[in-house]
C-alpha cells in the first residue's frame, strides 16, 4: 500500500452527508456548518485547495415545505430539492463569508460528467474557481435529474469530482464513525476499521446494507466511491462530521474514522490510465528536437516541435506521439482539438493565442499527462 499522508494532501474534496448537514432532517445545522467552514478556511490558509460537495437539498426542502416524510414522486423530489438548495447554499455562503471566503454554487448531473465537452468545461470552470481562491459548493442538479441519469448519491458524485480534479483525498463526512467490520447495530463484535486498501473486495461485503434513511448514501456507496476515487489516485477517509475539529485533526494526520488508501499516487494513476488506452484518437509527429526533449529531458510537448498531425481528436483525448519515422515514443492527453493543432504546428507557444483566438494551455501535451511508450515498454517518470 502506498504511504498516504493526509498532511501532504494538497487538493481535498470534502463531502458532507444529508443527515449531518440537516441535523437528521430537523433543519440545517448552522453551528456545524460554521464549524466546517472555519476549519476549511484554516486549511485553505495552510495552502490546501478545498472543494465542498454537500447533500441536503431534498432533506432541507422537505423540512421547509413542512412535510412529514420524503415524497415518492420524482417531480416532488425535484421540486423539494429546488427549495432546499436555496437554504443550503445560503447557509454555506454566510458561514464562508464570515471567514472572508467567496463561494460558488455548482450543480452537476451525470450527463455533465459523461459528456466529454461538458466534462472539460466543468473541469476548467472548477479549476478557475480554485485559482481565484473561491470555494466551489457542489451538489447534484436534482431538479433536472431522473432515475436514469442520476449519480444517485453524493458519495459517487464526490468520487467523480475527485477524478475530475485529480484530487489527493476525498473526505466523506457522515454521522457514523467510519466503516465497521460488520453492522454495529446488529453485531456486538463489530469493530471500526482503521485502514484498508481502496477497492479491496472484502470491504464491499463489510459495508453491505448499513445506511441512513435521510440521505441516499450508506457505507456501501462510500466503499464504492473510495474505489472510484482511487482510480485517479485519491485516497478516501470516512469520518464522523460531528467529531470536534475533524478536518483539522485529519489534516494533522490524526487517525480518525476509516482510511481507504489508493494504491497509486495521483500522478502515477493518471499515467497508468493514459497508458491503458488501447486506442488513440490521433497521432502527432515530432521533430528530433522534440523527441529528445520529451524522451531524454522529461519536458512537455510544445507545438513548435510537431511537424504533422493525423486523426480527428478532441481536446482531452489520448494521442500517440511518434518520431518522424512513425515510431511511437509516447502517449498523452492533448490540450487542443485536431483542427486547432493543424493551425499551430511548428509555432511557438506565445503565438497560439493570436493564431487560434484563445489559449487553452501553453503546452500541446503537459508533462504530467505524457507517458513514454518507446519500444512498447511503458516507463513512468
Ligand atoms: N443530492 C441529494 C440532496 O442534496 C442527496 C443525495 C445523497 O444523499 O447522497 O438532497
């Protein structure tokens, strides 16, 4: 298992569950929200990037509408979410602005993250918010989702956001202490699991069934979310959000709750994912200088070193990098659409904005998104 140090994590996704944020459905727990906002502000001051994923819109909507129980009809759930989301973001905005921090509401659907264009748009907008030091507050866009296109629960959404932003850690705050070896309500022998490897199949058996009636996610969704987060190298911590200063103590490497550790560090996981692509969407042919820069000097690929491009790839797709003789030397995620690449071939990076009318990135393929594949031996640097 890779050594996981919470103290070293830079980009952190914090997910807060419905029961926790709405005080078990009794109404928004403002004191708790203020406490988390204070802790997140302190973490930001210490140089961490924080993205908040919060559930609670439906639970809060139900409370505000004065209903005794959760409605069953889809349109009523969608409408309740619209009512509750108002309260949810208002509460967060108030608490974060007391800390001098701006917030941004981001509502996503499953379709947004499965469509390549919308995925890249969401990623660029979220990265921009982080650059501006704004705290994104994400929830599922419950008002427009139906059963078929739902993430279904915010644990999964949190994991997908961890993948999207290549986060280091996903913290799932819940009203339970972590993952137990069995359901503690039924089995007196159940003990809290301290640490395990994310994706270990035994965890799914342990977690099966234990859940809450307020939100959608139980322990099983958390274990599955950890498995998903680990694909991009993020480790997951499941901890009790009511624990005093839980985020600060976790950041100081205190062992609270359950850690589901990713096998690979994020960068390596992403490179593995790139290397795993069986098919490439296109080919870039590099001059000798660019081949040397990429292979020997560990540099990013710049447009100036590319002599020819083939294929109709989109921005963010995997392309092969070949030498002028056509031999593949590397693979990477390309920052420009094929048509754009044709126009900037052989051009210096500072001309890209002028030629295309916009600048996505100065590199054609950033080093972090480039894997050497020379002689069919995948090497990670
Ligand atoms: N998006 C839903 C809400 O805000 C919650 C889903 C969940 O409980 O995980 O109410």
